[in-house]
C-alpha cells in the first residue's frame, strides 16, 4: 500500500494542524479555506505586537498611578490617612 504524503496547514482560528485539503477545522469547526487576507477579523503580527506594547504601557502607567495615589494619602511614617482625615490634618 502506497501512502501519499499528508500536507498540513494551520487553522486560521485555533492554529491547530489540519490537512491542507480540509475545508473545515476538525477541532473548532472554522472554515480553513479562508485566507488571512479575506478574513476581516485577522490581525497581523505587527498589529498584535503593537497591541501588546499598548497593554504593557497601560499596565505600567496604572501601577505608577496606584503608587502616586498611595503616596498622596501616606503620612510618611508608614501609616495611611483617609482623604477626609488628611484634609483635617492640614488645618
């Protein structure tokens, strides 16, 4: 019995290996004949990389904001003061 070489490709949706001749992914049921260029939801590697940087920068800025807010309510001796107590403390 002679076996033909099975060519594999990746499903554009779940990235599972499927036969190149397949029309649908056996794992997620997505249409594998649709190319990334015709898929309106496809994201390029550059767009994915850029989105990753945006998330990373937003996370760092969020951490800085939390630290600054925490410091603004701190008394300097390691205790935190509630905002209303801090206002009364300034009088």
